[in-house]
């Protein structure tokens, strides 16, 4: 962003002000995440930087809270992590399956009432979570699925499918349908065509939709709060209770792990997006 | 071409038009069958339960079912004078049945909602009714307590006859139906829900505004920087976007608490005294700061995707035609970004208006929103019909915005990541 030499002074000043504002906003966005990092290695029980930490005294840092997270007695994190992963994996599979198939139908130009149906399928993403939570709770209570893993998985499928529908329809919008017609004319049946031709081409969209569904489920707390019993506690529920009751540094250790996980997901999603754009021939 | 071959035929002799229509229908069914599983799943587990919420919110069958004979006999009564004997008789029969089934307590609670004073006179009636003689129930009931001779109380019972009520919705707006059936507001100092609705709108509006003001410059920077720098900076936007909401809220709790990092910093630079650290959490400030940071990526991404499509040569053209950078920006660049602004603002507003987790954790009493009230009634007071009514009022607002969003942007154009 070098300025040309002939720039007038007041524009020059304005340019630096603009860069300064942008720096501040980026700082505001990203800095809060990095506060958690050092504090999770705090040797003391406080949630602020101790004198020792400010002086970079090695004794002020420890892995105490990570040990507590993993080995701590009556610590719920083990069970919560197990539940979270099980629920998120099944919810992702369900969302991807239902969402991809629906997206295939929606992308067909023969689809009747496309707008209305699309709006219905996307609605769980738009409707405030608290309302979704109440509605889903009423259903699960009637169906006898409250406080079961199945109930929570179904709830997360509801919340996750819109993301899959959106990403897969977006991928399919640049899809050249003549390749499937070519496959059919060469004698391939529809299922075979889908598995051999369509799926590999839309896979980046499917996976990135799946990542969204996974993160949605893994991070979801509002609906789970209505549905979960003691047995079905998840990481977000434990975080929520921890944050409401006592803010212990163990939460920060968990939070650090979650940030690392989200970084991994971000990198995967970005790589997929680029690959998908390359495949669709969009150069931006 | 002769007239009989006016219709083009396919090889098997069927007119082409018919054949094409058939194929078209087949394709339609095929497409629909693909969508059907998800649509059906959502209808059963999601859309119908929202309808169920609607039913719950207006449902008032309880009293209707408890006093069937009374309400039937009341149909002819105009409500001006004391009801005739048959109403009293029907009420006596209904009431005795309830006493036998031990459901009279529920009736007295319900009627007491409608008009204060029913509890004691129903109790008294229960005691005396055991010794009632057959016939002339009107006099016997009126003799139990002077309120039973007051036509107001009978009108109050009649008001509970309909199986549906708008009472929960009125309560959500701090209004109620008075004895004349007019809709009036509750006293000024008890209007808690209106305060909450207004606060929700206010916070959603200002969070949207703050997000817009902060997102516009950085989206512009991201869109104009060379790819290799902008990709790096994009991580600053995407990492919070992918990070758990609770983690981000936790980090704000650490930053904003009284012994927290921000306050430490203020003390260090001498902005505030150590013993006079400002309260930045558990109030509106906390809600504003945390919600703005959390929703900021949702504003940046749509703005960025629109700005990316604006050719830099437009700005150069504007400048070469004699516009100063500011004029060129305002007349050329800004109008082109309006679709992005619309999309981003609507998205952030929709998300902000239904926010629950962050206000509940950092909002304290003065920073909570309507969602928190709904959760409170679902979990603490167990007034599910009221929670449903409030939820649906919120939903109506959100759907209106969603509709506008769909008209302006199109839901197919929502971009993720």
C-alpha cells in the first residue's frame, strides 16, 4: 500500500489514519483470543497476569491446569469431550447426507417451488437459536428423546443441514451438467454417475459444509441446554456452567485446546475453498 | 407442411409436446424426491414444533374443559344482570365434579388470574356446597359469600369461556384485558417486557452500527491489498469466526473483569485509579463490546465479497476526471458497496436480536436481552406458553427481516467463509 510520491500531505495523513484504524480493528478482532493462551499456563489460580508472568519468570508458568483438565478428579471434561465428539460426528454425517441429497435436488432446474423450499431448509440458520431450542425441546419431549444422545444428534442435524445445503448448492452452481449426461449416455446408472462423477467434483463443497456442521454441533450450547441430561453433558455445556459459576483456569486450558482445533479447521476449510474455486474456474 | 403433421411426433408416435411434458414431470418428481427426506425431517422435527409453540401460546382450554356445563348455559346470558338459575345449577354441577376429582384447586388458581378474590370464595363454596339442598342453587350459592352475588365475578368466569386467549401475547407487551374487555397497559413501573424489547432493539441496532463502522475499513483494506497480504490478514477475520463462541465470550470475561487485563492496562497508563476500577462487565458495556467482536466477521465477509468485485479502475477513472479521493470514494465506490452493506447489516442484526449466550454471561441484569427472558420462563418459571408467545413475537420480527434480506440479497447468495 505504498503511496505514490505526488500524494498531497493531507491525503498522506489520512492514509496513515486509515491504516491505523484498520490495525486497531484487526487487533480488536484477534487479540482477545491470544489472551487466553498465556493465561492458561498460569501457575496461580488467578485469571490475570501475575507479577512473575509479566517478568517472564519461568516459575510463574506451569502445565498445572492442563494436568487438571486431563487427570483432575471428578473432572467432567473427559466425558464431555467424548460426548461432544460422538454427537458432532453423527450430527455431521446426518447433516452431510441429508443436506447433500437435498442440494442435488435444489440445484436441478426442474425443482418446483425452489424459493419457498430453500427458505424452509435454511430457516434453522436464521431463526434465533433460543426459539429453535424451545421448538426442538417440545418435539423431543413428546417423542421421548429428551436427555438422549439421539435427541441431541437429531437437533444438531437440524441446525447443521443449512450449512451443507448452502455450500453444496454453491458448489453445484458452477457444475457442468453435461458431464453427468455424458456418463448416462455411456451407460452409467444414476447412482454410479453420482459416485464416480458428481461426488468427486463437489467433494470440496461437501467437506466444507461438513466442517460447518461439525463446528456448529461441537460449539452448540443453547439447544443442548434444553435437551441434555447429566449423562449427555458436552464441552460447551461444561464451559457454560464453568463460566457462570466459577471461572477456573482449567477452562482456559480447554479454551486453548479449542482454539487449536478451530485453527486446524480453518486451515482445512481455506484449503478446500481455494481448491473448489480453482476447480470451478473462479479466479478471485 | 400439411395440416395433419402440424403436431411433431416422436418416434413412437406420441406428440412431442406430450412426451416432453411427461419427461419434465418426471424430472420434477425426481428433483423433489431428492429434497423430500430433508424437507420431511425438518417439517416433523422443526417446523411443526414451531406450530406447536403457536398452539401452546394461545391455548386456554383448561378452564373451558373444567366448566363445560357452565359455559354452555352462559351462552344465552347477556352479562348485564345476575345470571339465571340454570347457570348457577350448571356451575354447581361442574364444581362438584371438580371437587370429586380434586381439580378445584387448579380452577381457583386459574380464575384468580382473571380476577383477584376467587380463591377464598371458591374455598368457602367447597365447604358449604356439601350441605346444599337440591334446587334453587342461585340463592344457596349467593348466600355463601357476598361476592357470589356480585355480577362482576360471573362476568369474570364468562371471560374464560373461549378456548383460545391472546393474554400471553398481551403480557409480552405489558398489556392485559381489563374487566370491560379493553386492552390496557400495566402500570408504568411494571412494564418490564417493553423495556426488554426496546433494549434488545437498541443493542441489536448499535451492535450492527458498530460492526459496520469497524468492518468497512478492514473489508476495504482486505479487498485492495495484494493477495499474499490479504490472505494473511483474512486469518484475523476467519479465526474468530471459526472459534467457539464460548471461548470468545470467556476471553472477554477475562479481559473485562475488574482485575482483568483491560483494567490493568487502564491503571498502568494512569487512566483510572487502582481502587476505582470501572465495572465493564455484567452490564451493557460488556454486552456491546463482546457482541460487536463476535459478530464482526459476519459483517466483514459479505462486505469483502462485494468489494472484491469492484474494479480499481473505477476509482482511477473518477480521480482522472477530477474528483478528489474523497469525492470519488463517496460518489463511485460507496454506492457500489451498498449491496454488501445491506447483506452484512441484516445478517448481523438478525443474529444480534436473538443473541442469548453472550448477554447471559457478560450482560448482568442491565445487559440481558429478550432471549434471556424466554430462557428464564422456559427453565425457571416453567411458564412455557408465555415463553412460546415471546419466542413467536421475536420470530415474527426476525422473519420480517429475513424476508427483506431474501428480497434484497437472496438466500442463495449467502456466502460462508
